[in-house]
């Protein structure tokens, strides 16, 4: 009997693990929106159904302690990747059927809960499988491969689906093939990680922990979170910073895909994959890199307001596109790239604020609770976005989105006055 390997070269598993973490999220949040649009659902239905899929990420702090208690992080990772593969296969199988909406949504739910649980296990395993020095070095690598999963998912895969739509002349079949490919990819990743993930000595069952003690500690983390200073302002920021973006994100792809007689831009699926899923994500990644550099140089306080303006003001470009309906893909790509660059630049403020409010004894748990409220801030406004758009039309809807950006800018201004000059600055 061979002894399990406690240490492996991190390059053999960090890139693939975080690629596997990013892909199901983008499938649930973005690919699902495009797929349902191409299958004929209304914007009201798309926004409502896909926004509900945020729920597992909203409530994942509720079961994260049990991932610590039951089995090992390694076992959770492999099990969840297997469930994700099954979720993709289920979606693929039921797309061509009569009741595809209900049945594919059921498997999207499986996908979402499995992916949220996989996030908990993977992030915990990262801490256990690497020493402090390695953790610092690989944080950029893991984020890069997470973003590459976004490009692969909403870029390359959507372009593939678009090509299949044209070549097969069958939209359900095109998307079914695409999801079967995703299922095959995830099955491969599951087998690979089963073989290659190390067995860290610290990744063991917590036999000393009893459910009662765990529940007590769990409740304590929540109590201490709600005892933080400036609680009202904290929630005001967490729930409004992306109020405009949360609605825009649900309608951007349908707007690009809708025909001009419905107020959309009439782009093909493959073109949307290229513009929104590839060029847009690259711009998003670039915005994040630039903001990270500026904050480490000057501190968070100096840049929080410019970040809030950067994430919100470019939404005006969608007002222009809806009013002017440009037919030049290059112009559209430039507008989308600017908006996504601003989003990437501005989103850093959110992540830094989560780190800021998490400071203290229960840092990891409080950060997880903060991410739950972050997901809630995307889920609730996103649900009625399709209904609002169908009642207002695209141009007025994007004007409404721009109005919704104002509370987040006000919240950032109020937060700024309470930040230390040195927070976020590289010492």
C-alpha cells in the first residue's frame, strides 16, 4: 500500500483547482443567461430564474463550518467536482426536452450548491496545502486562472455554442453539445484532482469538535459580526455598491442578443461570446490589476471614490448604445470593454472593504459572511431586472440603472471619511 503524497508542486494543482472553481460560477451566472435567451425565454423569466441561483453563494457561510467538521477538504473538493460534472450532464441531457426550463433549472441548482460548497473546500485546502510564503506567491496565480475560467466559459464556450447554432441549425442541440463538453471537462478535472491533489497533514477530520461546540462557535461569529461599529453604514455599502451593476449584468447579454426591432443590438451568439465574454473579461482583469497597483501605492482611502465612479459612470455607455443602436461590432466592443474595465477597477473597492470589516478575531468567518451579503446585493436587485426592462424598454432601463448607481457612490463617500490613510497601502 502506497502512502498518500503530503506535498506536491503547487503548479500541478493550483491552476486547475481555481479554473475548476471559476467555471461553474460563470456557467450559472452568465452562460445560463445567454442560453435561456437563445432558447426563447423572456428577459423577465431569465433575470428572475438566474438571480435565484445566487442563493447558494449568499447562504454558504451557513454550512461552511460543517465542511470543516465532516470529512477532509480534499474529499469535499473531489465529491463536489463530481456533482458539478453530473449537473452539467443533466443540463445537457434535458435541454432538447419539452420541459427543459424546469429540468435544467433543477440541475443548475445542483450545480450552484455544489459550486458554492466547492469554493469553501478549495479556499480552505489552499490554506492547508501551502505554507505562508507559497500562499502569498500563488494568490495572483489562483486569481488569474479563476479569470481564465471566465474567459473560457463566457467567451470560448459561448462562441463555440454560437458556431454550433449556425452549423447545426439547431439551437437546443448546440447548447446541449456545449454542456456535454463541460460535463466531460469536469469529469476529467475530477479524476485528475483525485490523483494529483496532495494529502496535507493538517487536512484531517476534526474529531475533537462536537456539533454542539461547532454550533456555539458558529453563532458567536454571527453575533460578533453584527456587533461591529457603523453597522448601518456597512450594510448600506454592501447592499448598494453594485445596485446598478447587479441589474445591468442580467440584461447586458439579452440586450446584445435581442433583435433591433425589440431595441437590442442584434448580435450573434458567437459575437457576444467574443465581445462580452472575451474582450470584456480581459478588460475586467486589466481593471483589477491597475486598481490593485494604485491602492498598494497610495492606500484605499485615496482611491475608494474614484473606484465607485469607475464602476458606475460607464453604465452611461449602455444608455447611448440603446438609444443609438450602433451596428458596428468594434464600437460595441469598445463600449463593453470600457464598462468592464471600470467594473474591474471599481470592484477592488468591494473586496478591500470586505477585508477591512473582517479585521478581528473571527477574520475568516466574518469575511465569508461579508461575501454572503455581497451575493445578496447582486441577487435581490437582479431578480426584477428583466421585468423592469420589459416595462421600460432598453433605453429607459439603462437610465434607471444609472440612477441606481447613486446610492453606491454616496456610500463610498461616507466610508471614505472613516478609513485610515494607511489601509491597503504596501508598507
